[in-house]
């Protein structure tokens, strides 16, 4: 196995390669970092009630967060007056392992495109190939 370490955002480091295969401004700007478009700035009226997890579940979530921090997929934040808080929960997969899920239901409602959906990587690949 290689010593390759995944780091989120690495796609932007290859912008010169992308410019060789497309001049589409939307694609190039998305490679550099996609910005979610809102009709209105989302306002959170209610902070979600925290979910109680058992020790095994808490350890799993803590490790997942550490892994995402290590990959630079997320970053630690400080309190901001316009912050939006979402719960994380876990779903048991068919193989018995868990998968973390961020509950974005109240966050996605103010999006411009009412059909926003977080799909699987297979859906993303299909979309990119069309």
C-alpha cells in the first residue's frame, strides 16, 4: 500500500491541469472551491437538541471528526453570531459498521436550487461524465 495521504482541497492544486482540458468558467471556479448559492442568508431559529450517544458511538464520531480534521476536510471554528449548528448522527451500514451523517435538513431549505441533494460519489461521477 502506498504512503499517499488524502488531503481535502487537493483538486485546486491541479487547476493548471484543469485549464488544459476546459475553459468553462463554472468548472474552473468549482475546482477552486464551490460556493453554495443562497436566495437568502440562512437563519437558524432553533438550535438542535443534542443527540445522546453511547460510549462506542461517541468514540466513533470523535475519531471521524479527527480524521476529517487531519484531511483538512473540516476546520475547527470559533463562535460566530451567524453560525449554523447541525447535529451529527450515525447510520449503521449493512456490514455492521457505522457511517456519520450531518443533518442538513434545516440548512438546505434556503438554497436557490430547491433540488439540492447530497448524493453518493457514484451519483457525482455520473453527473461529471454527462
